[in-house]
């Protein structure tokens, strides 16, 4: 069971309670009793036990908290710094190692900024796929303490890569070593990466903090040696840990694999990672046979619709994945390529994006999007049966939406208005592990005004660093774009853009 954040009991009284299996349009009214961080009862007319705090939810909708199944907290300070741009150019501007070691104050502030926005938007669990740079345990501690301070549930993964491999390199004519190093840094021994991750797991234990658990996060198959992937697969088996990895996010990645006659899924299979614990992030350029392989392995896909578009990666084959029976979780991805941690928008895009490839009605409706954002996300991060629905025995991770806010007036359908109308403005209260972390539309765990003031102190210096990096890297843009165009000369038999034919 996920540990409780609080032992105090609460009775959320008189709200409409969203039930995935009930009337998703006009949910019935019920009371929710929370004890020891867990939902104890959900039924109408619960008498308040002694010592319980009663929360009036009349005129409100209580919904399960969202799981943000893909996020990287290392580049929060880059929010709003870039227009849309192709992935490889974006990577040039955002690589964590290009920014050097950050101060612990900045690391704390950036972690809190992300956590604060998520909680305000009803996200109760996040999968942080963190590049810890430099790889020092003090940074891990700073990040985990900030998350504990905010009160959000975290499935924490330390990004692992040992190869200084540049995704697009196989498509670039000549890549002088000096340029390669500027783009990707230097290779590290697989053992060093594995020892750091296993060492942190050992040092901090199964639950580094009451609401924090581990996941494993190899950056991408092409950026890791077989030794590193096999080592992570062994850790996953031994501890039953979910694995997240970026696969076929962009056309250049798929084209590079094709020209080298490799399959990124085969690499994962050979390492022992192709199983139900695997969550493949993005998957925009999966082929039909890749989709069949994933379905057979019962692996999931984490869909990041906003970053897929902002980085011009294309539209993921959501309908094909769904038809193949592959479960889809939702992520918001980095601030540098998606700007906001908002699952309402991700759900909306999940439902709407299939329209660009098919005019037919499709089964990806609002209720299904809500399942993706809650139950599937929970399964992805290892919380199946423990979070994602408002049922007795589940963690009390939930949000209370005020139905007098514009998105819900008039109130015709909970599911459709959560997915198609709401963007976070109606989130009045949020509980994580039974602890109220948002009340009356404000965070109670973090002083948001003070946090904004700290961010304002740090951001001018950070902006200068980002601008200096952009200046230093300007000469690399033309060769990268050339490589990106070369990807179009490689036939893949996959279309992920309208009107862009092979
Ligand atoms: Zn990512």
C-alpha cells in the first residue's frame, strides 16, 4: 500500500463522486471517508466519526487525482524559453550537462515549481525521469526533499545513459568528434551508471520518502549499452520496478535505426526489458510490427501529445495502439518542450488528435481519457489497484472540482467537461495520501508567492546562461537540420504527418 501522508481523518461530504464504472456524466452524490491516507468508505450519508474534519463538497465534483506519467524536472527553469523546434535542435538547447552543476537552491526551487503546478492542476502522482547532473547523491536528496515538502506522490527515476550517442548521427554526413562531444558529452562506464542508481536505491530504501517510490529510466535504447540495459532489467526483475524509456520519439530516430538495420525494440527485448513492467515513452514512430510486439509483451505507451507537437515529432498512432490493446498512459513532458504540467490538456489531445488521421468516429472518448490519466498511469508507475479510482482501499489521491466555475456551467457531463472544458481553473482542493495539499484553490504545503519570488531571483541568471549556450551552439543548427532532412530520404512506410509523404 502506498504510505499515508497523514494520519488525520477527513470526511468529504456531499460531492458528486466520479466513478469510472458508474455514470460518468452525472456521477451520484456520495461521502468519502479518508482514514490513514486511504479511502475507507464511499457511500451516501456517512456519519462523521469523532475527530474527523468534515470538508463540504456540495456543488462540487470529486475525481481521482491524475498521474503524470512522463516528466523531467531538470529543465523547469527553461519554461517559456523556446518556440516550437525539431527535437534534435531542442536537445542542443536543453541538454542538462550543457548547463553544468546547478545550485541546490535552484534545484529545490525548480522541483517545487513543477510540483506546485501539478498539484494545482490535480496531478497527484508524477513520474520524474530526472537527469541528475552531476551524478551526486546530494542532488538526489535535494530533489526528494523538495517533493516531500510539496506533498506530491513521486515515482522517481534517475535517467541512465552511458553512451555518448547522438540519435541523429547516423544520418549526418560527417560529425567531427569535437561536435559530437559538444552535443552529447562523453561516454561513461555502464558500471558507474548502474552503481550510482543501485547505490541510491540501497541508501534510500524502497520508499525514500513516504510518498516516493522508485522506477528505472534508461534514457533510450540507442543511448545505452547492452550492459547498462541488462543491469537495469535485473534491478527491475529483482525489485519489481516499472521501467520507462524513450523509444521512436522522432522520425530521425526511426530512420537512424533503419539505416543501421537495428530495431530499438529488439534491443530492449534482448536486454530482458520487454515485459509488462515496460512503459515506452512517445512511440510516435512505432511500426505495425513494433505495435504487435508491444501488445504481446503487455507493455504500455506513455503518450505526450504536447511535446510531440512542439518538437515536431508528429502524431502518435493512438488508434493503432488502442486497436492492438495497448494501454496508454499520459504525460506532460519537460517544461522546455511543453511549458505546462496539465493532464486536462493531455486528455483533450488524446481524444482529438486521432481526427488528423481518421475521419471515422473512434472509441477514444472522454471516459477512456480519464482512465488513461488515472488508472493506466497508476499501473504504469507501479500503483495498480492502489491509486487511480475513488474506491475503498485506494490511496486518497483526489481532487475536488468546483462546479460553479465556467468549465462546468451548465453541468451536462462530468467526463466530457473534465476532458474538453476544464484546464485546471476549477481545481479547488487536492488530497495526496489523505493529506490536503491544495485548499481554496491555493497550495497549503508551499508558499506560492515566496516560491515565485525565489524563481524571479534565479531566472535572469539562468536566462543569460541559456542565451550563451544558444550562441555557442548556433553553428550546430545547420548540420542538425541537414541530418533531420536526411531522415526523410529513408523510407519507413509510416506516416505521422499530414501531407508529408516519403
Ligand atoms: Zn522525456
